C-alpha cells in the first residue's frame, strides 16, 4: 500500500563534477525501480545533478533548509530557493545537524512545516542515542520527536506529504545496524504514535529506516512490514552499492 522510498544522503561529499558522474552511473542501474529513488546532495551540486537526472526516475533532494522565506540568515537556504533548483525532497533534523549544529525538535518542526507548505517533501529524521536505548527511552523519545516535528500539519499532509526516517544515532556511520526486528518494532511504535494524533494517516505515512544500511543488510530490513525504505549514507556514495539497496524495493 505504501510506496517505498530509498534516499541517499551524500552528506558533505562530492563536487559538482563528481556528483554528475555518480548519478549518471546510477541512473541506468535504478531505471526499473518500483520505489521512489532520491539523492540528497550538497546544495552546490543541485544544478549539476538536476541536469544529469533529467529524463530519469531519480529525484533531487537537499540536506537541510531554513524555515523563513528570506532575510538576514547568512549561510541558509529557503524552500523557494531549493524548489527553484529542482529539489523535491529535503532531509530535516538529521542527527548530525542535531549533534553538531544545534538543531532542536522545535526548529525541526519549523523547517518541516515550512517545507510542506512550500510543496517540498521533508524527510524528517528521528532516533535515539545508544545511552537512550540502554536506558529504555527509545519508544517515548522517537514518538516525542516525531509528534513535535509534525505539529501544525493536517492529517492529510502527514499522510501524503511527509516521510519519516527512523535513524538510531548509534547506527549512523558506525557499521552497526539495528536488527530487522528492532527497526521494525521501533518504526511500528512511531506509526502508532502518529495514529494517536492523526488517526488513519498513520497507515499512509512512509517511515524509512536509516543507519549503516548497505547491500548486505538491506534485504532483511526491507522485508519488514513496517519499513518503507531507507535513508542511506555511506552506501549511497557508490552507484553500484546504492543501486543494490534500491534493488530490494518491495
Ligand atoms: C545517514 O546519513 O542518514 C545514514 C544513515 O548514514 P549511514 O548509512 O552511513 O549510516
């Protein structure tokens, strides 16, 4: 019922020429995908990637955006700027933004609402740190993060215009992955949290898993009923690896 979405988060990697080469290699490998395929590239690469993905099924994504339309916010980008470059998706609240750049649940919410109102699809990242899982807070925390991020959206918007990425912080870039069952269970908890406020929208909203997902573990994760795709960091930087993950779309 829910169309999976597999998105690559390139983080701070690739120049425009390298980015164009990567998507040019990727395009034929994912041409038959039955899921949505997105590459979230640094903003300097938007033009090169937008040109290279013309006529393909690959969509362009950004890695962050500001919630204001314009103004004195040095270094920031608005939703309108992203849209003008052909961006359709934007990663928001990534744990690296939260950890290194002071991103909070409140600002993730402002960004999420601004993205949806502007017609972009936010990929909203939530997830617990290792010590939070060990202390037994995972379920409460991920539901809290999710509901704060979505505050101000209608059930219709939550159902159709938002993607959630469940990314346990301890699994990002570490080579550690949540087990298939852990990821499925926590995503199920997030879905029930969404149901408590937005009712049946919970059945439609897509919730990805992210955290060291790669061609070896993607099959098991993607087979889980609650998991609607992946947000892929390291393994999205090589066309062949990313295309293999995409190959496990349901
Ligand atoms: C990410 O950056 O969202 C991510 C999941 O990274 P990695 O796949 O490298 O763990």
